[in-house]
């Protein structure tokens, strides 16, 4: 059976970023930039005052009480008309361009008007240095330098830097559309009262949320019965999206029809089953097309199996489609908050809560009853990856942890 790493590498080998699109900058949050953006001007574009005060010649200020003649007042957005010579000062506001001749700004708090006359100022400070309380043109960025590199995930910080450079449209990788089809005769919509033997379709809600947390767009397709013609029709609809996720119907039951119906629809199986707990029955295939192949995942129906296999395999694929590199889930070494006796011959991903304590990160395992136990995942924010061997852990031992979608990312 494939290992988690082999299965992930087969998925990523079939996955490449979607063709880039142009978006208004305001719509680009959470997208990855597809091409470097260069600055179209210096930042700041002119020598600029950082304080409200007086623009002066620094060498004029040698002892407290220097008197200067105020020759002009410059507010933000106004261009100074007069050069400041020795013995002179310009009243200046934060953000206004520094007049020629001046090389320092004295804060207004360190000045007094002489007899209330706005044309005569007394500088209380004993001295100042050239460059005080101002920023020179191009200090932050020079024209033609890279503002944000291709491959960067756009957050508020990057969007602001691009906005400063007038980059009102950006080339980014689009968010994939991900269809979600729950399969199972026992399933009813979540607003229904289940009859004997029935359960609510919680996987659709969960997977749609995980898709959103990964930065993609969910397309819920409702419930398909375990019946060939119904499955075939829904699979065809799902293959309109960039990615199709099915939940259920991929194990060894008599009504587990998903793999054969996918192959009937032209989806090529890449693998079926992974050596992992929970999630062993995972199925993955591609619908090959001339431009972009569609990815199809048959997730095991048990809710925590679906949740975990989404995090381990689907999320990385979605991240790769969105241009994120590296796409693989990042593991962190964290100390166990308590002892734990682990015995399983499959690599196991165990729901857990990672928290920041006084002396770093620590992780507590959920009281988890296995792959159908969705309730105990409430409040968890990651999973501990246990190796396939019996180990007696003591509190303080280090374990490897993967954080759920949307946690610290
Ligand atoms: P399956 O993979 O179809 O054999 O289903 C495995 C288990 O997961 C069964 O107990 C199903 O009832 C349950 N299950 C399947 N689909 C869903 C779903 N959409 N929501 C919640 N539980 C499900
Ligand atoms: Mg089923």
C-alpha cells in the first residue's frame, strides 16, 4: 500500500497551477501572485517630513533658543515654493515635502513662537542632526525594484505595498472551484430529521468549510444515492469544476460504487488506498484534458477520515493549483502535554489541540473514538502524526504535528 508521502507526491505530480488571471487588487486577497510586480516610482516619492514642526538647516541649531525666520507654511499635498537658507525655517506638517535647503525637521513641541509671531520661531532643542524627523525619497523602495515577488501569497501587507505602487490590477492564480458530492443511501440533508438507519450529511458542510479555509471555492452538489445512474449523472456535473471531491462509497462495501463509476466517466485511477489511519480507502484519479487535468478525490465517508485526508492530500493539491509553494503540509515539532500510549501498525493522524504556553507550544490529544467520531474534533486545531509502531510517550516528549486549515496560515 502507498505511504502518505508517496500518495501525496503522486497527487502533486498531477497538479499544476491554474492559468493566471487578472484581478482588481481589491479582490486579490488570499491569491498568489503570478508575476513579479516592480515599483513604478520611488517610495517615498519625495523627501518627506515625519513630524509636524519646522524644516531647518541642521547646522543652524547649536544651542537652545536659536531664533529662525519662518518663510513659508507647507501642509501635506502642497509643494514648497521657497528654499530654506541659514537662519530660516519652514513650518511643515507630517507628510509634506521637505523644502530645498532644509535637512532636518524640529518637532513643534520643541519650539516656541517668539512673542506669538508666526514668522519668528525659537528652537528649544540644543542641536539636531541632518535627517532628523524626515525620510529621503526612495528610502523604502527605488523605481524598478521588485515590490512583491511572483509566488507570494497576497495578504494585507502585500496588497498595501502594491496599492502604494498604483498596481490596481494583478496577475494571480485563480481560486479553484471544488465540487463536493456526498454519496450514500443513508444520508439526509442536515435540516432533516433522520429516520431509523439514516444520518445527516455532515461531510458536505465540513468539506465546503475546509475548501474555503484552503482558499478555494466550494460547489456543493448535495447527496447522490448509491445507485449507478444517479452517481454517473452527479459525477458528470461535478467534473465541470476544477476538482471533484466525493465522500463515501470508496471502501469494500457492496454499494461502494464510486471507483468504478469514476472510471466509467473517464477518470483515470492514479491510486486507491493509502497506508494511513484514518483514511485508508482514499481514491485519487484524474480526468485528462488537453489543457488542465481535473483532479478527483474519493474520500472515505467516515467524517474524520474525510477531514484528515482532506488536510493531508486535498489541501496540498488545492494550494498547488493556487500557486502556493511548497504545497506540502508543514509539520512542527511540539511537546506532548501528557503521557500517551500509542499502538497501531499504520501511521496515525490523531486530532489534537496545540496551544501556546509560557514555555512554547504544547499539544494535547483529543479524547477521540476513531474515524466516525466527529464530535471530539470540536476545538481541536491540528493532528499529531504518530509513526506505525507502539510507543509509550511521556509528558514532554516531542511529537510531529500538522495544523488544520486556517490555523496560523
Ligand atoms: P462509506 O465510506 O460510504 O462506507 O461510509 C463510511 C461511514 O461514513 C458510514 O458510517 C457512513 O454512514 C458515513 N458517512 C458517509 N458519508 C457521510 C456523510 N456525507 N456525512 C456523514 N457521514 C457519512
Ligand atoms: Mg457509503
